[in-house]
């Protein structure tokens, strides 16, 4: 998995979270203002319930953004592990010299007395 594609996906996810939270709070505020316009004496109660609902929407949005940030960190960690594995696979064991063949020119014989 490429790092750029993963970060793009996290960015799209974060954007969708923020769009959803903005639409939710906008719809909530519109409904509360409409209710206050229809029945002004209930404005205080509507405002309180609107603020509580807005806090819940913001909490969910914040939770989603934290998950996106954790995904970015996890993606970077996976990429680092993949790079280390590739480096470890590229490293070869040190070459062991081949044993000398008996009777090669310039070598002494291994037999005693020769």
C-alpha cells in the first residue's frame, strides 16, 4: 500500500467528518431558531437542548478526527516497518571463503613428512 494513497484516504475521511458535523450543527441551529421564532417563550429551553446536541455532534466529530490522526500515525509506522523489512532482506550474509583445495600451487601439503 502506498503511503500517499493511505494519507489521501485519511484526508478524505477527515473532510467527510467535518462536513457531516457542520451540516448536523447547521440543521440543528436552523431547527432551534425556527422553533424560537414560532414560540418565543420556549427559546431558553430550545437553546439549552440545542447546545447539548451540538456538544454531542462536536464530540463525535472530534472522535473521528482523533481516529484519522491515529490512522496517519499507524500508516507511517507500517511504512517504516516495511522499509526495515526490505532493508533486512537486501542485506546478505557475509561471504565465507571456499576451503583451499589440496595440491594447489604455492600451498604446503597437509600430510606430515611431505
